[in-house]
C-alpha cells in the first residue's frame, strides 16, 4: 500500500506544454489510493482539457473563482481548497507562476489557494533551457525552497523548443515516487522495526477441536497499519484471524498455537526497536493432545491442562533497549491488575481495556482504553473506533521515543 493511500492531493496545473502529462499524474495518484482535486490556471486549458482531468479525478476541476456565465454559480473558496489538501503539487510550474509564487502575486485561483494552503507544497518546474537558467528563475527556485516548499527537480532532455538540456518536467512516475519517498523520510517511525502480535491462539485438543477465545485480531491489525503508516517496518505475528492487511511495510507471520507465537516472537525480538503484544494468547493448553478425534461418550470428558509459556514475560526478561508494550483485558480491579503486570513483566507501557466498558473488548469495531506507563502514569481515552484507538497507541509510543 502506498503512503498516499487515503491522502487528499490538490494538483495545480499551469500553462506549460508539460501540462499534457498531468492526465497520467492524476491516474497514478488515484491508483495509489489518493483523492485528487485539480485547479487549473485559465491559460493551462490550452494544453489539456478540464473534462479529461475531471473524468480521471472524479471531481470537478476548478479554474476561476466563479463562473461568470452562471449567475447561480457558487464561489470557489480558495481557503477551503487549501485547507482540504494533505498535499499540494504544482506541476508543471512555469517560470511565470514560480515568480508569482515567490512574490505573493495573487491574480488567479491557483495562486490564491497556494497562499492559503497549510499542507506540504511540492512544485515541479517546467520550462525551456534558457528560461530555466535565467538568474530570475534561479532566484525564484531558491526563494520558494527557503519558504519551505519542496522542489521536484527538472530533468534534462529534449525540450519543446527543440533544444536539449535542463528544464524538462519530471515524469509522472518519478514525481509520485519523489513525493512518496519524501513523505516516508519524514515519518516519525521511519527506520524503526516493530514486532506486533494479534488475534487468538488455538490450542489443539485433538485433530479437529481446540481451546481458543473470541479475539478477532481487529485491534492488533489496526495497530499494525497505524505503525506502518508512520514509517515502521512491522513484523505482524498473527494467530488465526480473518483480518486482512495490505501494506508494503507489514510482514505477516501466521501462527496457530501459543508455542508457535512464542517461537516467532523470540525469533524477531532481538532485531526490533518496539514490541507490542496485543494477541489474546491462551493461558492453558491440553497436556496431552489426542492423535485421533475423540469420540463422544456418555461419560464426562476430563481434559488435563497445563500453562502455556508467558510470551510477554519472557520478552521482558531478555529485553535490552526495546520499548515493550503489553495489553490487559480485565473484568475487575482493572487498573490494579494492569499495574501488577507492568512490574511483573518488565513493561514500558500497558494498554488496558475492561470488558465492563460498553463497546470495548473482542470482536467489535470500537474500543476504550487507558494507557499506563512504568511510572504508573495513566492516560485515559474515550470510546473510539479501533482504527482511531490504534493511532492513539502509536502516538503515545512516538512521544515516548522522542523523550
């Protein structure tokens, strides 16, 4: 999954021959999972039609503040457009537009939106060789970058004039790749490795029966996605679960039993920076597993159980510099029991939820948590979707790492 998944991209198009490439650019953004809106300068319509771009983006294309031919037309609010975007890209960015951006000129909708935008702004210069090398253009490029704008460098090649040299707008694939790499490089968990467990474990009674629990894995999978979205490489050790995840930074390792999960966790733990154990691991397993299906009899069936290995405690005993996070699902004396787990298992944080809280616990789409650190500081959160809860958990971890 691209880091652009779910992002709102505002594409500004100016009047250069390279504008014809923006059709492919819109398609690539859409393919990456982004939502795209387009603003065109009036003159850019000579190079590509609004109909093409609105069809590809599935959104109306904006060009003027209002339609002079329609007295009922609503004003296109440049402030709303600027605030809507997670990313703004101006491509092609002509010498004329670069100069206006530098000096704060505001004679069209695109420039007004640029001045209102609060998001990261990328620009891809495109012009002829002599224009690109002119001192005024160089001054504009330097000034815009000093303002915090991010330049996607022009490349060398054959230009519209027939000259060969610098000034050619980067290709759409390279522009999207540049933005993705730039965004990834700035993520707070970039370069971090994270071990995460999710879902239940199944402890075999015989070849067809098992001891398990109602965990769906939804919470753990949401945490995996939230961590990956902030740049972490995630090793997701999942018990049996129907949950799906598609992210280039998530490596899924499927296991069945508590012993399988124990082995997988110890295989990865020494190489990670963070470990979050959210799985609902079975506390007991049958001492003897029947090799054949147990036949039903009139007499009662007695199954002798033995404890499974405590994965979280075992990692707490060998941890070095890792940040270790546990989960606690309690039904009584919640905070007291969670604090005991922090001490007993050498945790840095514990995520507590109670089955007594409506909307919390297994299977559902919501959760209500309290995060407690090793100094017993408590941070409570309201009932939220598990995706939002996952973001809260990861944000607490990011803040912890930054201190």
